[in-house]
C-alpha cells in the first residue's frame, strides 16, 4: 500500500520491555495470605499457603483379590476413614485352597473413603497437600483479596505479545525445550515438564498438545500451530483475537502464525534469557509476562504510579499494530511465504514496482538477515521492535 | 494510522470454507493441512500478497468460494453488489487491486451474484459492470469506473449459440463458455441473434451497451432449467 508519504506496512509491537504493571498471584485452594497492602516482596518470599485436594482413585478390590465383594473387605488392612501411605499394605489375602496369596500395596498417600460391598469398589482420596505460594516477583503488594484468594503486586515486567493463542492465565517456571525451528510432538514432552511453561520450536503437533495437557504442563509458547488444532481448542472457528476466552486445560501462544514457522529471533532470545525463571502465560490475551529479576528495579516500582485498581479495565486494549511508512534500517519480519518468519534489516526499497509471477505489481524491499539477503514485496513484511 | 487490511478482511468465515470447495479449483491438490494453514495465515495477515502463480491460484479460489457463500461484508459507502433496479454489478476496487485477472474476477462475481439468483425480468440478461472506488481514493475524478457489460443469453439446450455483430465484426459463441469481446466505446452498438435460446426475451435484436477496459462479456453458460 502506498500513500502520499511512502510505502506503508504494519508495525507490530511484539516485546514491551521493562514496564511497571500489576500481576496477580492466585491461591489454587483454601488458605492464608501472609502479606498486607503496601508490603514490599521479593521473589522467594512466601506470600500465602493453601491446601489442594488431589482428587481420588477408585479400583475394584474384589477383582484384585479374586474374591466376592462381600468377602474382600475382610482382607482390607485399614478401616474406612484411616490414612494409608504409598507402599504400605492395603489388602492381604492369605494362601487358600487352589489360590495363592494376594498382596495389594497402596499406590499413593491417601485416606480410605469408602468400600462398596455390592460392587467391590474401593475409593481412596489423595491426602490434601499444603502448597506455599512465593511472590515470584520483586514488587509492592497493592491488593489482598482473601475471599477470592488473590494478591495483586505492582512489579516490573517484560511482556511478549504473540500472534494468536488460547487458554486462561497460568504461571510456572519457563523451560526452553527446543531450538527455534524444532518440531514439538509427544516425544518432546516428558513428565519432568509438569507444571512448567515450555517454549521453543516452530510447530507443536496435536499429540504434543495432548501429551502436555495430560502431564500437567501449564503452557506452551511456540512459533506456529496448525489451524486445525487451533480451531479445535477455540470452539471450531478461527477468531483472532478471541472474543470469548477459551481453555482446554493448557495455555498456548503462537508467536508467528499457522503452520511450521520458526519462532522469531527477537522473542526466542528474550525467552532464552528467562529460562528457568517464573513467567505468566495468558493464551486468551496472547501475552507472556516475564517479571524482572533485578532487585534494583524496586526503586522504579516504588516510584511509578499506576491508575487505581478500580480504574483498571477488565480487558486491556492492546493496540499493538498500526500502519507506518517503511524505511531503510528498520527491523522487519516476513509474514508470508517464502521466507515467512524470517527477521532482518531493511537494506533497500525499490523505487519502482515489480511485476510478480502472481500478476500483481508491488514494490520490493531488500532484507538482510543473519545468514542471507533477499527481496520480498513490501506488503509481506511487518516492522518490529 | 490504522493497521493495513486486505481483501480477506472483507469476508466473514474465510477459514471455515470447506477445503473441498477450494481444492476443486486448483490444478494440483495440495496437502490439506498445508492448505488450511495457508488460508488461516491469509486471514491473520490479510494485507499480504501472493508471489507465485500457485499462491495466486489459491487466493483466487478462496475469493471465488467466499463470494459464492455470500460472506462478503458490507463496505462503507459501498452500493449493493448486484443492483437489480439499475442492472449494475458493482465490484469493490479492493478486489480489482488484488486480483489482476479482471475477467476471472468478473466471472467470480457473476457466479456469486447473477447465476443462481431468481430472475425477475428479462432485462436482467444485461448488466453493466462497474469498479467501485470505495473510499480508496484510487480514481481521481470518479468514484466508479465502468469497465464493460455482461450479456447473459439463456439457451434451450447445449446445442445453442449466439452470434453478435460488435463494431462491424461478427462473433459466434457456443453455449457453455464465457467470451470477452474488447470494446472501449462508451456506447457500443450490438446486433445479436440467439439460436435455440433467447436474450432479453427475443431471438434477435439490437442493443446499445457500455464498453470499457474489459469490453463486452458474453456468459453463454446458462441453459433453461439448468
């Protein structure tokens, strides 16, 4: 597109460094909050404790002991309501005529809930677990909401704005699991990534997503996702941005688009620098928040005023794309094939349009990346940074 | 300045068009996941343009099917696409800028807006085609540019044909094809004769129509009750 000033392209803000804003720390169960409004906190400070119930397991004791349901209860080594720990003997049936002994060991720490003498089913609840909630950031406590179990902290962060995403706000430790161009599938994701936020790669396959959900991965930040998989997570339609937030048990953000597109160098480098640290991922807002871990930031946090919490909009209006004139020396990313996802500097802008093989006339710009130079239509780039 | 938009911003539900509808227009059948991602990226980045012939082929197939499904949004200041009162077919200029094959583009609009609609009068066999400059400021002196006229004879069977004399030249066009006769005249005199069919309710006659950069488009595909 050309206007009286020159060639226009979209400029997209992908990284918002070192801004002061609020983050929420949320208790995932009933508990106690240890901090007050106005208190300064550091990342390792425990700001709350809460209890979570892990659910329950059921199994058929009668089948396991090879006896009738009304008989199996005789072999239970704990009574209903008692605790049992992983590895302890749950049930024992001694040697019988034509049958060997049967020993059932508890697979978990729990409490015997009930036994059904009609069906032989035994239910064991996981023992409640007490979890300590760290502040995870440097900052000032701005609000404490005990009824909702939330603590709002003013802090300094770097925000990464993705292209598309889904899933509610979650947090965890960031783990880089691949290079920019890697493909992420089920074999890339192991149980050690439980409760982590994973980053890296050009594409996450559907089996990778499924595996991540079942293993308790909190989020995935990747270059691309297949449109089919995205639609299956967002109710069947392609809606960008999402008008209604969706959540299928994991937060996912694609930083480049649909299909296999290497994660942009700009985003990858920032994430790599944050590897092993606490992050917040909000798929529905396509935003990754990286708190600053510089204790010197506290001065700026203290002296920066934000609009009151009451005035804070429920949904931020992030205007991160606008049309500007493209100029030499600007950093751009390519947003259409070929070279989709590549980033480089504008070396030159053609003075006359070129007739492309597609039959369209457009002004080409020359881009230099770390490894090569090439020309693309100006319509197929965005300015970044 | 507001972000740039593109042709695919003017449709609803582009990414939900059944892939089979698009694949039918492509010379080579692509991997469906790749095609679905390509279409989704066009929705994500609507201002981008195709570089290769194949990418343009895919874009044209998308536009064609999106028009047929009736998903075109109303643009500000845009007239109704097919105005039955004035017998004018308005094509927004954004399509003209994006699909350089103008004749194909007109055929897409004919298929979407003229072929399946219920004909209310015989005068709907003739439509003036106009590129509408909807607030784009591309045309300096006029918001609309007439580029030609579409003639749509109706045949009784697939053996029919139409002969036309345009600018003293004679043409014969068989049933089943779309033909373009160049004529830049504002007022173009045409004598026609339809064999095994009719146009404007008659087998033969003479008319004055608008020419333009495209000229006279004869869409001879229609068969009665077909």
